[in-house]
């Protein structure tokens, strides 16, 4: 499989000026799109994921200039937004302008697999996702664009495949390789189910801290945590001739998956004990030791450390992937 690897911006939110926007903790000197492109060049990336918020203010001439720049660099490009808040009409038009084949969408605001937090609204969210995909999939197909739906700590592997089958080849999957844990699936089990539908990967990782209620997922450089990226890409290669992948680091706040509490399972189908055991076993890899610090500088209110922290994690991730032959 031909793998083209680059960067995703969401693990650089403080450095780029996105974290805490509009609050006293925001970084007033955020590097923005220019800083993101510079880092991608520094790390030798050949693909880039572009946040909708950077593209919205651009004129047609500015979009054309960006396309020419990316063409000159030889980079593949993916646009990025959320289905519940994104301007999909704009994104489809912009994808055409930038010659981007794929648009990535998070589907719901649910995190940590916590459907119970939404109560009955979980089913309303699912219905809304279906309505929007039914509307936009034909538009994307007509434009020659593919809508990539992400496992954004909300949908299971089989549910994502079901949406792809329901709405056709204009809907496929962007695979966040660390977000199998929040829905109680092991990385390898999740990969086997979705592999034929994946067109883009977020090469993310987590280290796990086990708690009385379940476990916390804490950001770390890709390759330093619980996610077996090499084995997952081997499975994906059985079904795909080429793939775009972008390094992503997790959020600056840990995700607490409380799957050992009965209420957490609200809205989930029954699960085989062997599948849950595989998830819990996989989460043991490179886990936090008892008493080891798991908080990020953001969680410790050490904002002065954040830029070096974020950039350091991306640089180490790139080195780790290069050592595995994945970048």
C-alpha cells in the first residue's frame, strides 16, 4: 500500500492559536495556517489536513493561490470540519477549488464514548447524522468528492460501516486509530471491521491510566502509547492500494471512558465479553505506572510549557513513524 503521511492540526491547538479561543488562556501569537504548513515541511510531510476555519475567510484568489502552493509542494490535501456544525455546501465547493478529494467530518459532539451523557438525544443525533448524509452524499458524489466520517469517540466500527453501506461510495471512513478505545473496541478488532472503507487515517495514540470507573486516555506522541499502528496499517493494506495518513495528537484534556459504570452503556448494542476483554488487554500496552504524572501542561495550568510540549510531541511522532517505515 502506498502511504502518504502528513499532519493534522488538532494536536497543536495552543501553538496554532485555537485552544481557549476568546479566553484569557488563549495564545495571542498563534502560528495559524502558515505555522502549520511550515511544521509540515519541517517534518517532511506529504499530506495536510486543512481546518475549515482557516479556509472560510479566504477569497477565491487566495484559495487558488493556496492550491498552487500545495501543488508545488506535491502535497495531498484533506478538508476538515464537523457534520453537526460545518458548512457542507461551502466545503464541497472549496474541495473542488483546492482539488481535495476528501472532506473529513466528526459526526457528533459526543466524547469518551459517553452516549449516556446525551440521554435520549443520542438517538436524535444519530437521526440527524443520517438526514445530513442523505442530503449531502449525492452532492458530494456529483462534485467528485468523498465525505469521510470519523470514529470521533461516538460510533462503533459496525455502525460506521452501516452508514457507508447505507449512503454509498461518496461516504467512507477517516480512521482515528486511537479512538477505538472510547467505544470499547480493541484497535485491531476495529481495524478489521472497517478496513475496506477507510480512505484516510489519523495516526493518533494514547497512553492509558486505569481508574475505578474505567480508564483515562491521555495524549502522547504517536508510537509511544497503546496503539499498534504498524499492525493496523498491515490490515488496511490488505484492502487498499493507497492511503493518506496524518499525524494527530490527542486533546489537551484527558478523555475519561467510564465503561465500568452501568450507565455508560446506554445506547450501545450488546457486546461479547471476548471483545471487551480484547479492548482492556490492548489498553495495557505502555500504560501509566501507579503515581506517574498523566496530566498535560494545560491540565496543570502550566501554559508556558505548551508550545514546546505540542511541537515536541509532533516531532517525536514523526521520528517514530519514520522508524516504522510509515512516513
